[in-house]
């Protein structure tokens, strides 16, 4: 999902922004912004996007026989 065409805009993964503490972004174009803000100067940077963690697999429904040859 990192490279999909329709991306919701957010300063947290904009090329012009630099992350600060407390959920703030220092934008080179607009100054101090919040992570969820966005503006017309938004340029997507896939390296700043943190994907959601994968869910752990549930192996409780399998028996030992399922894992033997």
C-alpha cells in the first residue's frame, strides 16, 4: 500500500516536512504543522510512510498432524 495512487494527504509523510517531537512537523514551505495537516505543497515521500504491522498468525486451529510429513 505504500505506492498506491490515491494517498490521503498528511504532513507526516510529505517530502517537505521534518518530524519533530510531540506530533509536530516542520514544513519547509509552511512552517510548523501538525502530523495530520496537509497543504497544496504536499509531495508524497514513500520512505517516510510507516506501514501497519502485520497481524500475528493464529496456529491454534491446527494440530500436530498438520505439521508432520
